[in-house]
């Protein structure tokens, strides 16, 4: 029987890296002694993925899907109020493809303006995200546009995995990689690349514990979502691909308190001048609050996954 | 007769790189196609030096001077309200050395708090910077502390040059390097490293034209200082070292309008999620406003020199 591991694996990720090499940025890896951020380990490898096109890692998966499949005349379509929508709009603009993004009425005018600025057609409708998704799916049936998902399609996960391949190309295999989880597309890609060659650990805010709840229940379950990182990490249920791959290659899952996340976000600015969204601060928060305790000789990779937020929140 | 070029040169810079290699960060180089920022050239190489310890390139020179000379029991002393003061305080803390920073009464309480947080002894006195400098020099006579200058000491310039050595180690020699100028320590170090192997150009805001005025007058002259980058680029006169070296190895000097600088600062955030101070935006501003017109095949290095500013100014 085919499993996701048959199509989401290092070979597929290496091929994706070739496919999207000219589309996305090879983001920098900032290597620091652990002591620079008060962590008792050898080196911290900060993958500055928030400098990616569209301000988050999502562009990797979107470009990979759009470069892997035929794109209908109707273009691409997605329901997303966050980084995935921005990434689809960026990729569609770069490839000259029509793009529709469905958002609920609650979405901020600022986000709609960003999407419109990227030449996406913004469709606002329904009170909740699930309403926007329903409208998006109906519309996709009408137009035949290529449906893009924020995290649970193989090309999306494989694209995210190219980030891990870049870390290895730049610095080798770390002892541990710390990754934030929303729907799980990023951690699934990272775990699929390393295939157990290093310890991959999942981090979630207490307010949106999709993977943690699934591991406890033994299967993906719906969770309530709240809190400061809900915007970027606010999937309600871990993706099917992430669930399969994480069972094999994710060593642990940790829930982090909001104040630790906020403190790590502030520290990244005050010590390193890295302005990132709360979701990107979870890896450092995990080390600072003691949820993850490294050995002294470890090199630890931290994925800084995005920077789509209001700067005012940092000052 | 000895010239500064006898002691500020590639050999000295290579030695400094060894000397301070464990003290400072090898900052990342972000390579992008010119089109990503609307520039008609091959590649833009962004040297993310604003991620350096203390939030600016200044730490390189400060560590280099403190590692090159005996440090008296009284420690180090400087008059500075900006990045140089922060860098000295960072270096002194790291090396366990006493540090006094003299500031005028006009300096912001926020800056004093940053310096105090770095365990520097802050001495506030005098209405203007020149008064703080006079007090600093008197105090140095009393204590024998090692006097640190923001830009016009050989070890400081040599230390700054290590930034250029890193660019070459990471990506080779670009066709052109664009560097902001205040007192000229940074551009002197960069020009001394490349020694004419690429075109080095100087950028200043119209409100603080120290090098431009010196080139026009044929010698360093005092200038009035004003405007948005005055804080970081607000030296009143080009340094003697920078003057000598720039005459030989700096190909051109450009004055940039404030709105171009502000626009480039905004673009670095909106397109790349790089939060930098105005002084760090001059290289991109020069390309965007047409002050510098590259050939299509050029690779251009842009030094993003600092990020010590209030984030609120960007949002």
C-alpha cells in the first residue's frame, strides 16, 4: 500500500530543490555560540526563513506545487487568512497565474490589502474560516482552478523540506532541529529530509496543540485554537501527511506557554535584530523555558519560519 | 614617511579576522537577483551586518582594538551617543573590562538605559556632544583608560575591514560595493580590503556630507549635521584615516535625499523583512533613486550596517 513516505522523502525534496531553485531564496543560516542567547549548547543555527519570499517558508511549497502540476487557465485558488495566502499570491504573481484567495469576514483589512497588492483576487465571505473554505471549494468546482492547501498536500510538504536540505548543505546535519507546528507541513518536510539522522522536535503554543493532541489521542483530532500565535499556527487539526511522517520521524512534541514565546520574540530582536512573528520564536522559547534541554556539545537548528506581523507588537 | 595604508591594509585585516574571530559574528550574506528589489543588475549581495553583536558593524573595530592593545585597569572610555558606544560596552562586557561612556545631556534616556543594561558606566554631562567629548578626554587623562574612537583609529578601521573579507570569503569579489559614510571608518576598512579590486562607492545623506564636502574642498572640513540619519551618520568631519584611504580607493561619493533613504528602509522591511536603521538603507536607496546606475551584469554588495533604532519608526 502506498504511504505518504513513498512520495514525501529525500529524493522528492532534492528534486524539488532543483525545480524551485530559481523561484525561492536560499535563506541565510546564522550560526552563533549557544551562550549568545543564553543556551547551554555548542552552536545555535538560526535558519532565517522569515526572509523568504512572502515573509514565510510557505513560498517553497506553493512554488513547488505550481511547478509540479499543470495550472488551468483559471489559475490557483486557496482559502487562507495568513501566510499561505500571501505565499500563493506571491508565487502566482511571479509565475503570471491568476489567483483567488478566500477570507472570512473577520480577517483584517490590512491582510486583504497585502493580498490585493500582490494582485490576488480577494473574496471575502462567511463569518468563520470554515465558511470561507466552503465558498472556496464551491468556486473551485466551478472554475477548475488548482486548489492549493496551506499544509496538507504532498508538493507543499516536499517544498517545505527544501529548507532542511539547505541547512544541511550550509552546515551539515545538526544534532537537533526545533520546528513550530500549525498544520504540520513544515515539520513533516523537515522530518522527511533528515529521516531520523537527527532529532526533530515539534513545538506548539498551549493555545493551538494540534500535533500534541493527536499524539495523545493516537489520531488527528480537532482542537480549539486561541492565543497569540493562532494566526500562523492556528490550524485546527494536524494534516494527514504530517501525522504519518511525524509518527516515524518526530522525536517529541512540546507545548509552550505564551509568555515564553513572547519573551523569545523580544530576545530575537534585542539581541540579534531579527524581527519575527510569534510563531517563529517557538524554537528559542523551547530552549529558554527548559522544555527542551540540550546536551552541552549539541548543535541545534532553529527554524525562524515567518515575519508577517505588525512591527508595533515588538516595540 | 609612514602612511595609514602601511598599517590599514589586507594583511592587517586578515590578522584582525583571526584575532576577533571568536568575538564577533560572521554575519550572513543574502544573495538575491537584482529584480527582487527592482534593480537592473545581476545579483545584490546584502551583507546583514545589522545582525552583528551590538546591532552594528562597530563591534568589529572595538574588539579588534581591545584585543590589539594592553587594557589598563581603568578599562576603556569613549564619548558616543550611538552605535560606537553600544559596541564598546558590548565588547567590554564580553572581555570583562570596565567601561565608561560619556553622553551629552541631550541624549535619549532610552540610549542611556541600553548602555547601563550593558553594564557600562554612563556619564551624562554638557549640552552638546563636544562637551561630552571634552569631559571624556579629561577623565581619560585622570584614569589612563584606553581611549576608544568611533571611527578614526587604525585598529577600528582594520576591524571594520573584516566585514569585507567575509563578503569575499562567502561569495568572491563583487563588481561594486556600496557603503554608508559617517566618520568613514567602515568605508575605509572596506576600501583597504579590496584595494581597487572592485568599485567602492560612498553614500551620505544630504544632511551629513562629511566625505562629499571633503572631496569638494580637497581636505576634511567641518559640516553641519542634520536629518534622519544624523544619529548614526552624524560625524561632523571625515576621519583622517578614511580621508587618506578614500582618496586612493573610493571611486565616487553620492549624496542621497532623505525620502529615498526612508523609502529604501521601508522596502527592506516590506520585501525582505529586514528591519534596519536609516543609515543601513543608503546602499539600496542609491540604486533605487538612480544615484548609482549599475551595468546589467554586475553583482553589487550592499552593506546593511546597523539596526539600532526604534521599530515604531518603521510601522
